[in-house]
């Protein structure tokens, strides 16, 4: 199954994708994770995108499209994938159509108040990337990842000024994709404002799995 997870920052795309990839046996491809790994490795890509991401802006379409095309060409993506955080612009959606068909686009519906609550409490493992939350998903030991023992930190783009920018960017550049995919008959809406276990149930129901 070839899926796109679409929704505002902090809607829970990454959290649900981690469960859905096991359920469906397909890879979870997050452009945000690819960029953050590149930043941590201080690779040329990481150096190119760090300031853009920290400020909550979008990386250039050309750079993002090239890396997704390369990732989708790999063997594990041939049987299906979850694309989390891509496409984010109409140009990216059109570029995707040139290399792959898509079965469904899952639209994570959540009000801004929910987004802000989730992003302000998010804590991320520096080593394995797992997303914790200060209220909804606390690590057993403060500051330490339950799974790999890595250090837990606050993403630079989860600081309030970057969150406001990300929401503006989402409305201006990504939200138009809802209509783009609805018109193609690919969109399924899920109410993403409930707890993770309930959201997974809505997801399975929406996809009939
Ligand atoms: P990216 O990493 O994709 O960030 P994002 O879209 O802003 O989404 P987030 O990762 O912030 O949120 P999420 O929906 O995954 O929520 P999560 O599951 O973590 O992109 C980062 C940056 O990279 C972009 O700003 C841009 O600069 C660049 N970039 C990436 N893709 C690009 C592209 N295609 N083009 C150009 N630039 C691109 O959950 C959030 C928190 O809530 C967590 O703490 C979690 O524990 C908690 N939580 C999750 N679900 C629930 C729930 N159901 N109930 C309670 N708490 C929950
Ligand atoms: Mg994410």
C-alpha cells in the first residue's frame, strides 16, 4: 500500500506512522527525519538545510524532490510506503506523480490548539528519533530514551517562534494539497485530536484494514 500522511506540524503523523509501518509491513519515509539525520551527521545536505528547518521554513522543492525520488527507487519501497511530510507543496505532489502512484492520502485533522499542545510538549531522542511527550507519552526516566538510552532534547523548530512560522507555512503551502487530493478521490480524513490508540482505530477504519 502506498500512503501519504498529510497534516499540520505536530498532528501525530510520525507517531502513527511508527505503528502503521509495522501493521502494514512497509517502510516509513519521513523527509523531516531524513533532514534531521543529515543535520546530526553534518553532511552537505544537513549543512544546507539546518537554518531553514530551525526557522520553520520549507526546504527547497528541488532538494526535497530529488531526495524522495532517490529514496522511492530503493528496493524496500517497491511494495509500498508511508510518505510522512512529503509532499508539502503542489510542485512536490506533481513531481511525485511522475514517479509513483498513490493509494490513499490520510489527512490528519486537528485544531491549532491541539498542535500547539503537542509540539510544546514534544521531546525527541537524539539517538533513535522516538517522539516522547511531557504529558501524553513520558519517558520512564526523565531526559533518557526508554528504547535506546539516548539523550532526549527539544527540537529547535518546536520553539514558539518556529511553531508559529510552521503553521503559517502549512496553511499557505501544504493545506492546498487537501483539495488537490480530494479532487482525485484519494483523500481519507481522520480525526487526529484523540489519543494515539483511538487514532490508530480511526486510521484502520478509514483504510478498511
Ligand atoms: P517534519 O519532521 O515533517 O515536521 P512536521 O510536519 O512539522 O511534523 P512533526 O514531525 O512536527 O509532527 P508529527 O505530525 O510527525 O507529530 P508527532 O508524531 O511527532 O519536518 C520538519 C521540517 O523539515 C519542516 O518544517 C521543513 O523545514 C523540513 N521538511 C520536511 N519535509 C519537507 C518537505 N516535503 N518539503 C520541504 N521541507 C520539508 O507528534 C507530536 C507530539 O505529539 C509528540 O510529542 C507525540 O508524542 C505527541 N502525540 C502524537 N500523537 C498524539 C496523540 N494522538 N495524542 C497525544 N499526543 C500525541
Ligand atoms: Mg514528524
